C-alpha cells in the first residue's frame, strides 16, 4: 500500500454480527475477507485499530449497502 492511499472497508450488517471485507485503492488490488465481527461499538473500534495499525498512512472509508431501514451510523472514528 502506498502512502496516503485509501482503504475501502465493506460492511454487511446484521443484527448480531457484521461481515467485513476490504480492498486497497490501487490497480490490481484483491479484496480481503476478514470474516465476522460482533455488531457493537467495541468490536468496531477494535476493527478500526487493527486496520489503522496495518495501514497507518491510509484513509479508511467504511461503506455498506443501505437497506429498507435506511442509514445506520456504525462508528465515529474521530
């Protein structure tokens, strides 16, 4: 990963868990499936810390598919 690049983290949210995958913003990048995390603030904070540690110069963009219930704020990292 190059300095100041972007990491897109995809979230498939469910009531008790969230499936997580990510991909780097560069040509030829392959998506990485991280698996499931619990759907709570503590688990998401741990996920953010892990990604920031692995990609310290990257900007993290969290994305998910909004459903019929609309938008749900998962985590404010600032």
